[in-house]
C-alpha cells in the first residue's frame, strides 16, 4: 500500500477581481504518494501552477489544509515555510533562477550550506557526486551565461536535490528547452524517480507527461481525471504516448 507524503483537503484558492471572487482552486482533495512521479496536466489557466504553489507553501491557500508530517502547511508562518523548503522540499522552475555571478557549482553548494543539515564537507561531497551523475562535472566552474539552457536546468535540478528533499516540485521544467535538452532533463528526472525521489510536476508537454507513474487532470479548479501508468521504460514510447493522448482526449484536453 502506498504511503501518502502530502495530503490536501478542501484546498481552495480565490482572489477578488472587479468586485467578484475568482476561484482558481475549488475544494481539491488530493494525496501525493511516496516514490511516485506525479504529473498535473490541464488546459492553460486551469490552475495547475497555482495548485503546485499552494501544495508546496509557495503561495497561501484561501481555505482548506495541506498536511505534511502532521503539520498543516497552510497555517505555517514564513520562517517555518522557509525551513521546510530548505530541509524537505526541492523546487525546479521553467526559468532556472541561477545566480548569475556564481559558478554552477557555487549555485548548488550555497543551497546546501544554507540548509545547515550537513557539514560543508558533506555538502561538497554530495555536490561532486551530483555533478558527475548529471553529466556537467566538466563545466561546474562555468557561469550560467557560459552554458546551454539544458545545462543550466540540470544545474538547477542538482540545486533542488542537494539537500535530499522528501518531495521535489517542478513547474514546467522543460518549457524553455529545445527537444534535445528536454529529453536530457526528463531522463534525469526519471532516473531520480527510479532511485526513490518523489516528484510532483506540472506540465503541458506530452513528452514530459509520459514519464509519470500517475497523471492528474485539472479543470476549472478541480481534479476530474486520473491515469496510473507502469514505470517508464517498461513499455514502448509510442504506445505509452498513445495511452496518454487517448486519456487526454477523453477529457477534452
């Protein structure tokens, strides 16, 4: 039986616009499970990114709860949330947000130092292993401006997992990449998941969606569909893509 790592109950998000309440999330109930590669899809404006941010504490929900480790993230203060982000959550975004005047390596180890969970020596040892594993060890002294978008995103992933997060959040991590770099980044995320990393990703890209073990479809602020898949690599790419496309078409994507 799968173990839930994050549980949302009646999760809602709304804001006032021209005197009216606009509802982005409408009472979402959701469990995210350990070891899953969960992907959220939906039409543009369906609330995918809003839900990701609400689940992670990056944005405050209007109502409802998000339980993690017996704590309600919605009720946490900023200091508690900051500690949670450093210690237990990792984040990858479409824009890499690397510090421009730091080398790739420095971008990663600084995040490890801020966490203070491990000694500086342990952080550097883990960073060295990560850079070799993700194939950018040869450019670790380069500045972000000196490498490709795909290499920057791989560095951003290393920064996101340097503190060994329990859950990795990814918001359209391949949205700004070409096909080759997209494949390389998805291969890395798939490899991380196969080694036990729990991932929750938002995407509109079928190439990214087929990597999921669990797909959720969001429409008008509610989850209206779910598809569970076998581990990636056990079925042919084309048949897996056809399965996902058929599911999405049934939901009028």
